[in-house]
C-alpha cells in the first residue's frame, strides 16, 4: 500500500498547484503529481504547467524584450532619444526568459513546502478504485487518495498531416525558442485581430482588446444606458462620440463587422457590449417601433404618421445614419406624405424627430 493522502492533484499547472496549495491551507494532507520536465536541465518534472513553462510567463518575458527593442528603434525618437545601431541578441533574450521561468517554477516548490504539499514527480495514473478511495501510481510509485483532482490541462492541437518538428513547424513550445528572428512567419489559429494604428504604427489588435478600448471610451461619455440613449438621439452628441472614437483609431463599423453584428445598428453594438442591453437587429427594432407605437401613430395626423412610420423602414435599411441624412426626405414614401411639412403639423420637426427616435431606441 502506498502513502495515503486526503487529496492527490494530478497536474502541476496553475489549476493543479493552486488547488493543492489551497487544500494544504485547509489542513488536508495533499500531494501534487507532475510528469513533464519541460526544459529542466536535469530532466526532472517541473511545476507550473503550460502557463509558467511554455505559455503565459515565457511569452510575456519575450514580449517585454521585443517591446523594448521596438521602443529603442521606433518609440523613443518622439522623446528626442535616439540610439544608433541597436541590435538584438536572441540568445541573451532567451536566456533571460529561461531565468524568469526557472525562478517562477521553483517558486512554486517553495510554496508547496510552506503549505505542506508533497510534490510527486512523475506521470500519474489511476490504478483502481479501493483502499482509501483511489489507488494511483505516480512515476511507478503507489499512492492512495481519498479524493483526486484531475488538473491535467491541455496540449496544442496538432493538425492532421502537419507534423510539428519545432524547427520549421512550431507549436507554443517551439515558438518560444526561435534562435533567430524569422524573416517570414505564417500563423495558423491566429485568433481575431482588427487592423488599427497606434503611436503612428499599423498594428493588429485582438478583437477583445479593441472592443474593450472602444466600450471604455463610450462609457466615459455615458455612464448608463439612459444617458447613452440620450446621447445617441442627439445627433450632434452622437457625431461627436463617433469622431472621438475615430480620432482614437477606433471604428464602430469595423468592430460591428468583426463581431458579426452587421444586421445591427451601432446603437445596439454599444448598448449590448457597454450596458448589457439585449441587442435587436435593425428589422427587429423597426417592428418593435411600429407595433409598440400603434396608438401613437393612430393619434396623429395620418400624413405625419406615415412619415414617422417611414422612419422605421429607413432605420431597417440604413440604421441611425439613414435618419440623419437629407436624402431621408427624398424617400418616396416620406416625400409623398409631405415630409418635413407633415411633421410641422404636429410640432417642430426637431422635437418630433427626437420623440420618434426616443421611441425607436426605447426597447
Ligand atoms: C503561448 C501561450 C500564452 C498564454 N498566455 C496566457 C496569458 O497571458 N494569460 C492567461 O490567462 N493564459 C495564458 N495562456 C493559457 C494558460 O497557459 C493556460 O490556460 C493554463 O496553463 C491552464 O492551466 P492548467 O493548470 O489547466 O493546465 P496546464 O498549464 O496545461 O497544466 C497541466 C499540467 O498537468 C500535467 N499533466 C498532464 N497529465 C498528467 C499526468 N497524467 N500526470 C502528471 N502530470 C500531468 C502537464 O504536464 C501540465 O504541466 C497561454 C498559453 C499559451 C500556450
């Protein structure tokens, strides 16, 4: 019979080592098994999983080096600082990255000691149910556990017929070990990026980051949905908002394309992502506007009502923009009903349009 633990965690990545430490803090007898040596010089299993060994930490270490190089080359000029003949020494860069990884992964060993977690180096597997609960084998040694936490993570998915040799075709492990800067590089599984400009440079920004930036910008101008609706209805305020976004190289139309929200107006893009409102497609918003305001239309001069219903149809076709272009008054349905003159029979056109838009964006 092997040593008995209250909990054995299989996998020493961020999920596994945190679970093991917490179990230790709660007073349970706990062990954590990890079988991958990653780049350990002695070939001994290393804690930290993908994140610390071949993921988050090494990639950020390299990104910081790249960023420094970029600043030296292109960024510091605007501060009046220039450096001639800046070079990049990949071996030093990789050495720094490896040192950081070693520091971090051995830090977990220290945390294990502090929290009385037994490190079981080796591949763990279930042998049988029974004994204290589960019989396991870790690196050939028998272990028993009352509870087992499986935190074995994941590996990069290999494409059929495309063998990863980490020379020509690399996965996340090889990508962190390039000995020279590749002149060209094809990336499969790039995620979704939106082209933009930052600091005078063309860059690709992850959709999530781009959306976050844009929404934060909108939230600074309107703290809640009601304020945002008011802003959107006032065409001057709305234009100012769009100009501000464009000034920051943020395009709502582009984001809408990437979010596959082309059937929606930008109002719904912002209302949904910024204020958690239910997004309505343009045709849906039109229907809600027409059916939800039947009593209002019936109470109006019939020609004015036709014009106002026409706004719904135009919104369906071209969104908010279509309501703010002079060609709106040339639309046959609206023109035939008297256009602006028809609206004047029930109030000032500005006030009537504002009322109609308030109703259109009420849902
Ligand atoms: C290049 C890259 C960059 C990343 N950057 C970020 C980031 O910036 N932010 C972020 O949040 N996430 C990032 N991630 C994702 C992050 O690394 C993972 O989400 C995280 O590592 C998952 O943790 P985990 O513990 O579930 O699994 P893993 O980290 O995969 O750990 C599982 C461990 O279990 C071990 N194991 C498996 N089977 C057994 C067994 N039978 N016996 C013993 N041990 C076993 C494995 O060897 C492994 O060490 C990045 C990933 C990559 C590849």
